[in-house]
């Protein structure tokens, strides 16, 4: 059954601009819809806060503040935020719409991924989180459900709904906010979060992509939490024999239970991931995980994958159940992967010959002389991986393999720290002659620019000026202003003159002009209503549907925005025509007491008026009614009862 038909927002136009077409997903904090921006004629995702949360002024204020912060990221691997606003009881975000699936869908469909595919997903995720960490924010809820994979192959991180400033206090008395399977030990134990909790979650994410299952499982959230606190994440090679040691190292580094041992943020982990990739050959990167090794966990219930508020009592250390088959002690996860049986030893049938004789014979068959083979074997080597190494470390590693340092130049980098290698020529892994040279590019750190003064500029011009300065236009929030013309910039975030990284997004507050009070046109003829609204500077759209109402057929039954609300000049008011009142059969209440009569009539949808006259001041019996019982009357109309 299509439940979107029962959603009151589907088919409505929010803020006179966003037409809601379908419901995509429902979460604990908001519902996400596919919508159309009627001004720019583009499809987008509309995230609408649940009305119960929208009624909390402090929550809404925080939601808006965090939305503006996330919009400033404007990173190609972060779902972009276009707009934010309110419409009556609805608080919403207008976001980039990604047609595709989530990483959870991929894991459920395919199980374990090849290492190359896992790194192809992990690296853009880390790039997105790295931008957030360097901007001062922590995601706090990284999991496969929040990694979107577009139909075009783009990878994007979604749902920064739990994002917090790095230096903010995130401890919540008695509860932990997050998803059980991906919580770092310090989140569980103390409820605190810095960039290293995202690093830990990404380590769990990588383990799950490489093996097809989570490192810690259990019959209850408490058991999973206990394992995060007391058990190291096992190496992926324990589940998939033959997995490269470099991938074991990467998972171990990201999921260290002590935060200080982990990479300090996603940028540092990204450097490690790229270094690990550079040390792997094609055979290791493209190793196909045998599907016969997939465990029953590949089709698990995702109950533990939901973002939850977890009672603190569940996060405290406590003994686990005893495994009766193995005696006392904590139950540890046992992998269901099995290694293939050992092959039987082969019988040696070859003639016994000296090793050199065999080598010479092979070389002769290939048409090569032993002398030629000896001369060429030492002439080539491979460029070692040097990304994120200091110049001194890079020179040392090159010298170790007999290579010289060529040209050394500098370049700006948002992902590699100042003074460390951001690139080499030739690239890592390239085949190069011994004693040849490798050019190094050293990071100058991120390039910074100042936010220009855009106050009073039309929006299009302001965006152009930002791009000229090497910045990106971020989210545009529309606000009323008595002094700034509609469509022009009121202010920026960060403010003018602030130094920011090149490529950063700048949020723009854009004027909606002076506010217009929306007149009440319900009950009016649609053309009269149109004239009144247009005279107030508003546009009018007549809805195709008609609804029952107390107003006569053809008159305006309802309007959006409602009467008395404030709109900007040029905004659209949607009018829904009436198809007349709903006709309802009137109950027969003659002979009933007054209370009984009222209960019956009001239960049928009528209002009740009493006519007691001079003789019925103290009476309690109904002796007549304005509409006879069994006849029909408009629902909501008034029925008068005569009391004698």
C-alpha cells in the first residue's frame, strides 16, 4: 500500500515554493520527501522536522544553526543544503536529491566487497568527513545508511542531523546518542565526541565492507556495547583468509579502543588509506571475496543500525552470559568463514637436477642469456608510496631504494598537512630505473582567502563575486528586511572579512523584502480572492482538487499560506475551492433529554443551539428540532432544539 497517499504534506506547496511529490523516508527526527522547487524547476529532497520537535523553540534554533554550518561545507562528497525555512508548523531543509542507493543496500545485495571497491567508497567518505573536521564539526553517526551512492557512481555523506561543533560538550546525562554498531568506546563510556569517533566508525565501516559482516555482534545492544569497550576489532584477514596485511593495519589503526592511538581526524585516516592502496598490487585490490564464505549476518535485521538514544545503564561494563559449551568466560564472536581444506602433497616425479641447471634451461627456452638476465634484473625499481610523509622522510625512503630526489615544489592542499608530501612524479608504484630521480610536491596547507563584502548585492552578482574570490556560494536563507531590496544579500556567514579556506562555502541571507500580511479570502469567490491577493502583491495559484467545507461550492475552502501569516511580495498563495458542505443525516432527538440530544447531534458533526422560550426555562425534554430526524443537513451546521 502506498502510504504517501495518507501523508498530509504530499501534494502541498511549502513556503509557496516547494511542491511535495512523494515521501522517501521517515526517521526519528524528520521525514524526507522528494519535492520540486517551482522557482528553479529542479527536483530536490525536502527534510521536514516532525511537528512535535518543531514545537520546541530551542531545538528549532539549534537545527537552523547546524543546517547553516553544514551548508558551509559545500564539499562534492557532502549532500548539499540549498535552503532552510519554516511554513506554519513545518520546519524544513531543502537539500540535494541523490538518485541511487545507500551503502547498506549494496552490502545487503552483494555482501563483502573487493578491497578496491571498499577503498573507492571509503576515500570519498573520509574526504567529506575531513572537510567537516577541518571546518570544526563532527558527524557522530557514520554508518552505511548515511553513505549514498548515486546512479552515476558519486559517493556522498548524508544526514548531518547529529553534527556538533568539535569543541562543544556532547555529554548527555543518562543517555548516549548514536548507532550501537558504530559507537566509539569513548562515546559509550563518556558520551563525548571529537573527530576520532568518526574515524572509529569509518574503521567499522571498512571492516564491514571487506568482510560482509560487523566485527561485534550480540543478542542485545548491551552485549554489542560491551564488546566495543572490551574487545579489539579483529583483523579482516581472520574472516577472509588472504586479505592483505595493509588492510588489517588500516582497520586496526582506525578502530583502536584508545582514542589517542587513532588518526586524529578523517584527513589523517584518508592519508593512511591512500598509502595502503599505494602498497597493494592489482591482484590484492581486485581479490574477490568468495561468496561461499558469506555468513547469515549478511541478511541481518537492521534494528541495531538505527540512530538511537541508548540508556546509559546499557553502556556500562558488565559480565556477559556464560557460553555453556565452552565453560565460563565472555562469549566472543566466532567467524563463520572457513578456510579451504589443505591440498594433498604432490609426489615428486621430476628428475633431480641442480638449481642453476634448471634456471639456465628455462632462460635458454625463453631465448635469454644468463648474462642478460643478470644485467637487467637490477636496473628497475618502483616508486615507494610517500603521501603525507615529511620531506626528510620522503628523501630517506627514496634513498633506501636507490632513487634520487628531483625537483621539489610546493602546492596548496586541503587534505595534507603543511610540510608533507602531497604528490610525486612519477606516482607511487610506477616502474622507474634505479638511480633515477623522483620529483616531490610539498603541501603548503590550505589556501585561505577573505570573505568579500556582499551586503546589498543581488544574489546572482554575489554568487559571481564569491566564485571570483575562489569561494563557493552556500545555502541561501531568505529573510524579511525593511531596508534591503528583495533578492539582495543582507549578510553572509562567515561574515565579511573573515579568513577561510579557498573553496569554502559562504552562506547568504537574502532579503524577501518587506513582509506582506496575507489576507483572509476563505469563503470568497476565487476571482475576488485573486484580485485581493494580487493587490497585496502576492501571486495566486488555484489547486486542482476540491474539498468539502462549510463554504458553498465554488468558494475558497482554504488557502496556503493561511490568513494572518506573513509572506514576501511575489510569493504564491494556493487556493483550494470548495465542493460544498458534506451532507449528513440528522439524528431524531425529539423526546430525548437535552444532554442526550446534544451528544447525538454533536457526534454526527453538528453544532447545537437551544430554544427554551418562556416555558422551557426549567425543562429538560426536547419537543422539536429545526431539521427533522432522518433529513440531511450540511455537516458543521447548527441544529436548533426546542425545549419545553
